């Protein structure tokens, strides 16, 4: 059975993967701004949820599954190759090994947490967007986008932070960082929502698609 995808969908997938990989690299920097502490990956990571919303809204949950698993595969390969590069012996004259290892040498615990949290958050986001679209008969896109992002980001943080940092920092600080990430990323969605709405309208007009996920399986392993 052949599954056809459009050029626009492929471009969305490419942008999605670029955002995920960029976010992982930027996570190495911790930012303190306006009294809040968060990772620099927050600059770009929420864009992946916006793309997820657009794909689910236009092409449906099944296409969103392709998008998510593509992102997962790309993330996994980058982490794998980066850690192989870290293990390779450095040239004696090269002075950048410590900095290279700091950026690319993700600890196995954090790498596992990152991949698992990505799957949890992305599929929750797509599922909520899909179900709410059917229930609302396609109305209230803005509300659906915000709610799905809020729940998706919550799932991401609930999975990532305990696995990655439990036992390494006080519980209060851990919970505060989780809450900060969820709130800031959701606010990001609200601020950029007018752009998201326009992009969705434009893509629907260009593609002629507006899929409603009725009578489908939400099994995350069933891509086609």
C-alpha cells in the first residue's frame, strides 16, 4: 500500500526535524532571564508543537504520526553519532575536546529521557488536537492549539525531568523548573498563535485538505 505525501508536508517534516535537533543542541545552555531559569532550547522547541498542530489539523493524526516518528529517528541518530564522536580519541593538538564533549556528549540517562519525553509529548499533542477537532466539528482552532500544546508540554516535562534529574536536584527545584518550562512554552504558543492560524489557513487552501480523524486507530505504532 502506497502512502502519498505532498511537498508541503515534506517541508513541514524537514522544518520539524531541524527544530528538534537545534533544540537538543541549544539545551546545553541554561539561561537566566527576567528572574526565570530555563534552557536555551526553549527558543526553538515550541515551534515543533506548532508544526505538529498544523500537520494534525490539515492532514490528520496518521500523518502526524509519520512526522513524530521521523523526528524521533533523526533525534536518535544525532544522539547516537554524537556520542560515538565523543568516544573517538581526539588529536593531540586539538584544544576543543572539553567544549565539544560538553555540547554533544549527552549522558545516557538524559538522552533516554529526552527521546521518551519527546514521544510522549508529541503524541499527546497530536491526539488531543485530533480528538478536539472531531468533537468541535472543526471549530475553535485557536483553543484546540493552546489546549493540545499545554497538555503535550505537560506530558513532555512530566516524563523528562524526573527521569533526567531525579536525585540530582531538590524536589522543589525540579517541580519549579517543570512548571516554568510548561508555562513558558505554552505562552510561546499563545504569542505566535496568529501566525499559526494564518499558516494553517494557507496550507489548507494550497493543499485542499482538511482531514477529520473519524474511525481511525490511535495506536502510535500504526503509521500507515
